[in-house]
């Protein structure tokens, strides 16, 4: 992941907030299918950052477009049955494309999931000029629930350009036949980061028959893969939407699940590793409704848990496989090839910051105090880590800038 300055991120966040003010629009749309498989007209409900709220509210322009999240619904459902997901993603700066096709046809849904990515590239033809360039299909994720979760695995295995995938309580696939089970036929072909969310209280799809085999079977993943498992409070529905008469527990499970997904997408689609704070650190790990979080890492990640300000403190996280780890700091960045990946710190000014091994319970954590000295405002240091990884030995992490703000 590319290092990004704290100042730029804060400015970008404030700009988006001023444009959309947290407001979300939605509209229904149909896109011509540019492939020779699936539904001829790809119907979907869109949720997006907007001026105003509600149906057909004007899209808030964003230079470079918005990252895209395509969502595949469960058996018998429609994408529009998941408004909480759509609204949460749009509030976070994504365009959510909730597919409304293939209610009961798994193969058609899989084909439509593949077709939606190229279809969105020319979406302005259907939606109007203001939507020109709105869908940044180079930053796209595929997500799905139940039947759609199983098809998320199949779409990722087809490697059509989605950069990551999220599965909510995924269907395991047919019990017999040449495609059974999906965890053996398709999961090994996935080459992207993968997040799976399930609950032990799911009475329709057991996590031991679907999510665990998917997590274990996705041996070709890149970056990292995560399986977040709620306890009995996590049901088939509440990990992704509210249904019936929701309880407080349903709402808390859904909130934690969606916060986790937004953090994951920020890290994997927008190169903002701080999103991993919601996935690999205390917000998820300390939630009393979460039974277990399984993580394997092939690309170590370092991030800050908050903005660094004078007189405050900042936590530095380093994620890798449990075991040997080192966190380093330098006055300047650099780029030097090594057998462990590129060294991104200036060797002449590099110093060790933390050599504590990464525990099995989460990332290495380093707390840094920032002196209350105005002269530090605008100064930067650069951070990089080194950890053991899943199958790749010792690897160097991304580069992260710690820039001091007022």
C-alpha cells in the first residue's frame, strides 16, 4: 500500500464531508450487459454520496470518481433488501451497486456479478452526464450474502478485475456435482485479499460447512485474509441487514459488521491502511459479541490508529504473522530493493522503534507521545515494519508517514 500524508487524508475527508455532508442518495438503474452470459439488463439499486438525501438526490461530484462495491443478494432476495449496507457504504464514500437480478438462479447471479464490472464503466450512458467517471472500476470490490456470498467466491476466482471480496454468511455451493464444494473448486483460485463474516447463531448456513472451508481453501490470496466469526448473537441475517423486528443485539452485530467492512474496503480499495484498525485491532477483537477473528498475512501492514497532533499520542500498529517483528522509523523515505521486498526508509536515518514479537491476539502495538511543541507542526517521520508472513518468510511492510498536525 502507498504511503499517504495525514494532511492530505484529512483534507480529502473534509472535502467529501462538505460535498455530501454525510447525505446519501439512491436510485434504481439498469445497465446493458456487455458480456454474452447472464441477465441482458443488469438491474441494480445504487446508493451514493449525494447533495441531499433520498431517491434520485443529485450525485456529489468527486474528482477521480468513487470506489465501487458490487453486492450480490441472498437466495430469493434482491439487492434493495439491504438498505443498511448501501447507506453505510455511501456514507463512507463508496458507490454501492446492489444487484437486483437472479433472485433464485445461482449461475445467472455469478454471471451478472462478472458482467457488472465492465457494465459500470459506461454507466453514464444510462444515468446521465453527471455520472461520467463516477464509477472508478479500477477500485472495485465484490461482496455477497448467502447465495451471493458463495457467488462472490466464484466471481473472485474468475479474476475479472475486482480488487477484494467480502462474504457474509456465504453459501457453500451444491452438495454434489462437478462444482461441489465451492471451497475446493473455486476458493484456491482467489488471488485478492478476502474478508469473511459469519455468526455461530446462523441456523441456515453453518459456518463450519462454508466460511471455515472458504477461509482455509483460499490458499492463493494476496495481502491478507480474515475470517471474523460472531458468537450466537450473529445470525444469518444480522451480519449484513436487519429483518423482521430487530433487537438491540441485531443492531449492534450489524453495526460492528458494517464498520469492519468499511475499514476493510478503505484499506484494500483506497490505500488507507488505517482502515485496518476496524478489522485487526480492538474495535473488532474486543467486541464481546465476536467469538474469534482468524487472520493470515502475506503483506505486513503498518498504520496509525489516529491523527498525530502536538501534545497528544498516536498508536502505531504492525500486522503480520505471529512471531518475529520489527518497527523502524526514519527521517526520510527511500526505495532500495532487498530480498524481503523494497526498503522504503532512508538507511542513514533509520532507527529501531519496537522489536516486540507479534502476538497471536492481534498486531504489534507501539504508543508514541507527541511533545506539546508548536515547532513540531508539519514535521514528519516515516515508518516501516518487518514481520514473518504466511508462506513467504520475512517481508517488509508498506510505508506510513507520521505527520504532526496542530
